[in-house]
């Protein structure tokens, strides 16, 4: 499909210039194909973010659990409680990362 760059009129193959503007016709740009790489790129960055969270989840959970105890000024806690908190945080990070990754995987699967 050919299109006039000025008035955007569409012409069948065979025409060279626009009858109104006397302007040379150009190939109609495929908008859909231009949009796809951008979307895919953002999906890849999301996927990488998810993977990074999975890899960093032990470190992140340890950091946040420590922060929680320090910010509250609670020094008296037993190791078992702390470990339980740590595991809970770790599980939540893995869950969040899993949701981010799954969302991207499902997107790729459908396309
Ligand atoms: Zn035109």
C-alpha cells in the first residue's frame, strides 16, 4: 500500500504521485511492527528484573529483616524468630519475582 506523505491518502500500486498534492508516494509505514520491538524490550527488562530479584532474594530478605528489627529498636529476638522472618521475606521476594517472570513468559508464549 502506497500513501501520500502530506495528505495521507492511500493509493493502489501503480500510482507514483498523489493526485492532490503532486507529491511522490511512499510505502505505508507498518505501525504494528514498529510497536512490537519496544514492547518486547520492556518485557525482557521486566523478566531480567524478576530474575535479579530471585537471585538477590536471600540478600534482600536478610537486609529487610535486619532493617525491620533495627528500625523498631527491638534487639531482643530469638534466632528462631529471626530465621522464620527471614524465610518469610525470602518467600515473598521469590513470589513477587515469580509473578513478574511468569507474566513475561506467558506474554512470549501467546505471541
Ligand atoms: Zn496528497
